[in-house]
């Protein structure tokens, strides 16, 4: 299968939204849909990261299957995937070091680190297991995580404490292993921690299965898969709540279902109906997604280190409109910079990959 335009567009839309929600003028005044939900439940912002992992799975399928069809060796592909995942992890870790380079207290995990880990684990399972084996792996990971989160007796707290940020199984494990190296905003739990990374692997695997149907042009099955996952996620939510910070099993099913349906809509508009002019900026960003996301993180740190962020917010964006709308305009300015950079890279035929 040739490069799929709609997948580049969907990836670009996802990265653009990731940048939008990660670079507010002031997070405390941002509109509700542009903030993460406090604990249980979801907002559009909570869909962005799991969407990206789903896209990783789809792209992985299309790439691996095409190369295997040309005679590539599975072990060679696997080694390449491990190297690529490790580089993505390392980039995320290095970003966490900026600007203080405080190795004693640096956060070890993060968004890019989770992408790298999920890609390495997901590609291993995809390359060496059958479709049935991948489905069994998803069931084991999701049911196993649910069982640990709801039944393991956490010392000092007991089993099943998922309504609090402290005392649940995932937080307890992270604190035992990562104490002093967790998310700076909490210091006692990490939204990209170790136990919650395992159900996140299922976002990649479910994306890979969606890619399997996509490669065979079984789009009706793809839609049925999306609807089924959304329903199953909502049903599981009744007793294991949708929660991004814990990356609950219901969250995995729901977000993968939503990603499948959203991608189908983009595919129908872009590839079937041929309405493509509006999608070009997102196509360019989707082709250099990693560069855009990493560049955005670097720019945010530079603006913060130099005081430029504070100055721009206090003297420009917060003064011309309401605080919430000013925060949105600040984020949109950030997105525009990387849409233009992505366009420039496309014009120069530069694809930045790892």
C-alpha cells in the first residue's frame, strides 16, 4: 500500500491538537475542553495521546506488512523497531533534562518515553504473534491490569482504591520504583508511569489490528470495530472508570474506538470524497510529526527559560481579549509556527525520522 494521505492528515491533526493543549497562555484559564479532566471521565484533550498511540499501531502495520511482502526479515524489522523506540525514549528523557540537567531529580518517564516503550512492545507482539495471539495479548493486558488495580491489596490502603490519586496499585508501584523521578506537578504519581504503560500498549495493538483491516480495505469491519470498542469501553466504565491518568482498560477501549471512527471520517472525506485542500497543513505536519512535537517542547522551554512566555502572556495575549480566549490564541500561535515549519520541511523534501 502506498503512503496513505488520510493517515498523514489524521496524524497531523492529532499532533496539532497535542501542541494546542500543551502550550496554553495560562493553563488555569484555558477552556474546559482544552484541559485534562481532573480524574475520572474525559475531555477532548484526554483523547489526543491515546489517538497518537493508535496511529502508531496503524502505521506500524502498513509499514511492516509492506516490507514483509517484499521479503524483509522479521528479526531485522524487530531490531530496527527496538532501536527506533529506544531513540524516541531517549529524546523524551533528554527533553526532561532541559533546562536544569538535574540528573538526581529528573523525571524518567513522559509522553515520548511512553510512545517509545509502547512501540517497542507493540512491534514485538505484532511481528512474532498471529492476529489471534495479538488479540489474546490485548485481553491479558487489559484484564490483568483491571485485576491488579481493583484486587491487589496495596500496603496501607487495601485493594481497589482508584478514586484517589494516591493509594492505587499503579501509583504505589511507581512510587516504589520512581520515587524522586516522577512528574514534577505531583511528585508522588506519574500519568505516564510503569504499570499504566502496559494497557497503553493495547492502544498500539488495537491500532495495528485496525491497520490490518485497512490494508485489506475492509472499511465496514473497521467501523464495526470502532463502534464495538466505544460500547465496550462505556460498559467497562460502569465498574472500572475511564481515567487517563491511570490509563484504565475502559479508557483504552473507548479511546481506540473513538480513534477508529474519527480516522474513518477523515479517510472518507480525504481519500474517498477527495476534499483535500483543507487538509494540506495537517498532511505536512503528519509527515514530520516527531519533529513538530519535539520542536514544540523545545520552544516552550525556551520561552519559559527566557521569560518570554510570561511577558507575551501578561503584555499581549491576556490584555486584548478574555483570559480564556487569550490562552487559546497563544496556543494557536504556537501551532501556527509548527504548521509553517512543517510546510517548509515539505517544500524542502525533508522528512525527519528516527
